[in-house]
C-alpha cells in the first residue's frame, strides 16, 4: 500500500519538513532505499548518509531541520520507522494477521479451552485440559501438551513444542522448533549404569518473553524452571533444569546455562557463553562472548574469558599474552648473559 508523507507523519505523531504530499510506497534502510521509499536516520552520526541516499523521504530526530528530501521529525526515529514499516507492509507482518480461526485439520482435545479470537493453524495440536488465552496464534505443526496454561496474545510459531504443564504469561512469542519443558539432563551412576533421575517439574515463562528458534528450556526436576518477565532469548540457547532466569535478561545465541543456576534482573549473556551449574549472576552482570562462568558473578560486573574473570583483569591477561614472544626473547637473552642453560629453548 502507499501513503503520503503527511499521512505517515500523522500516523507516528511527527512533524513534516518539505513536500508532505509525496507518495511513499515502501520503507527501507539508508543503503537500500530508492525513489518512492522512506528511510530513517536514528542518530547524528548517520546524518551524512542522507546526502547520498536515493529515498524520497526520511524519518529523523526532532533536532534535524533541513535536508534535500522531505522529513518526518520525531523524538524516536527507530520506533516511528517500525510503525511505518508495519503500516506499509501489513500483508507481510505476521503480528498484524487477522484471526485465522480454528482450522479443521488441527487436533484439539475436547477438554481444552480457547479464548476469544484464538487462531489454530493446520496440524497444530492442543492437549487435554490445556487453556489458551485470547487472540493467541498457534501456527502449523505447533504442539501444546496436556494441562498447559497460556495467557493472552501469545504466538507459537511452526513446530514449537510445549510439554505438559508448561505455563506462559501474556504476549509471549515462541519461535519455530523451540522446545519448552523437555526433560532435564539428570542422571546418577548406579551399579555401573547411568540411571535417569525423573524430571517431574515444569516450566513457567513470564509476560513479554520472546524465545528464539531451536531454543530449549528444560523442565525442573521437582519444581519449576522459570524465565522472568521481559527476558529475550535468542536462537539456539539451552537453559537447564531448575534454572531461575530473572527479568529483562538478554541471552544471546548458542549460550548455555546448566541446571540450578540463577540470574538477577537485566543480565546480558553474549554468544557461546557456557555457565556451569549452581552459580548466580547478579543484577545487570554482563558476560562477554565465549566466556566460561564457573562461579558466582557479583551484580554489575563485566566478565570475559574462560574461566571468566573481571573485564579489566582479563584485558591485562590478553595484553600479556600478546607480549609473550617478546618476553620469551628477553628471558633467553638474560639467561645467555648470565651463562645459564637454555635447555627449554632447545626442547622447544
């Protein structure tokens, strides 16, 4: 669909500069925009891009007052641009899909309850005693086990799986092939065999959580594995049994947290981090990529490396490692000067 610059400005509560009657067909980034497109500039350091951009209009901060193309001035250009993209691309925005209804090819247990305007797509399954809230979208092939409880405005993407007794708050998004509530990895060695420890708990997910594709969150052994409200989990993340993840955490792709570990609020864990069992990450702790966490992290601390150490200490270690060849040469010269043996150099 198309809209004038003036209409888009009204949509986002912005002010116009320049020709506000130009028609806009699509919204694209600075480097991709063509005539007929609107783009955006989030901050001053990207303003230079407007001089070479081919877009017909741009969304900018309120402080920007002049450019070669019409402008929409707003306080938050990124948020405004998202609204405009969704408006211009309604047919491509899955979150704006109208209710689909209940597809006859889905499988819903007679005792399951669905809220108003729920959508269940082909080959989705909802088990015995489960409750699905209003306006939920259960996409093709998604599976909700027995006695699950889902809040309102939830989206389960294709082939997402919720095991029995899983609880989701409101506005939760679970992306394709994520598995919530599988058995935790618990075994004990008995008479030379690894005997499975029964996993009898479940998983509870708070409001406004997003769970990436192919992520797995294991059920607790006896209690609940929990993920706090507002937490965002990337693709390919593993959360072990009995973990308690705080509110508004950011857990990045390919990280894993072993059983019975906990995090505070606003914790950031970067990609490929490994966290051992029974440790706690304090509020607002930040763990750098590929770190290995083996002990508790105090609130607000930034950790790097394997084993993870405070950022400043780890940077000193890295700087020293870079100087090792030079240090080795210095030691060899000192030993030669003192007439000491260099057997270790010969071996090397």
